[in-house]
C-alpha cells in the first residue's frame, strides 16, 4: 500500500457518535447523530438497535460502499418512555410563560436537557403522540447529549421531554 492510499483510507474513516437504527445477526446500520450520515455495516460487531456508540467507522475496501465499526470508545442503550407522572413545577411554569406552540430548551441540573412545549389543552395527547412518532429523532438527540433515557411527561397544555442519564 502506498502512502497516498493510506492517507486516503485514513481520511475516509469517520469518528463520532452513532445511533444503531437497525441490527440483526449479520449486519447493522449506524446513523451519525450529528451529521445524519448513514453507515451500513457489512457485519454486526455485537451492537443492538437503540444503542448509542461512540467510535470510528471505516469503509470496506475495495468499493467503499459498506462500513466496519473499527473502534468503540463507549456504547450505551438509549430508551424512550411515556411517563404517567406530570411535568415538574419548573416545566409547568415555563409553559405558562410561553404561547402555545412555543418550545423552550433548558439544561437539566447535571446532565441532559428538558424541552418544554406549550400546547392547547385539547391538543396535548396529539402533541405527545407526534413527539413519540419521531423515535429516531428522540434517540439521536439523547445520544448527542450523552444520556440514555428520554422521558415524556404531560398534562393538559404542557409537554415536557426530559433527556436524562
């Protein structure tokens, strides 16, 4: 291998945080949670769907159409849960101070974020369902924030999406 081939190969590696969006015994699909780029792996190195992986992928030679997970720095499961608990007092206060349709992002004490959405009372359940329909988006954001749990709390007029360790 020449030096230029080595340079090209090294340049095509991608290091980042990935969400495992599909996995079976033979292969897996990783999506970069920052760029959205999809990497179809030619084999499954033991990852599972709904798992976040911080590591490096490299293309399979010679055609570079599939990828391999060549290094794993860390990995963790990520889940989405619809809670029966009401939003916290802080979330309710945030929603009360904002017009319907307004989304406010707040850092959590510690790690993570809370997203508070003000909605018309009669649209709360629909808003929660719409948020849950974007499962991959929720999981990707959780992976970007280095957390492993997404919890959705609601009461009429307020939806709180909590990204937590």
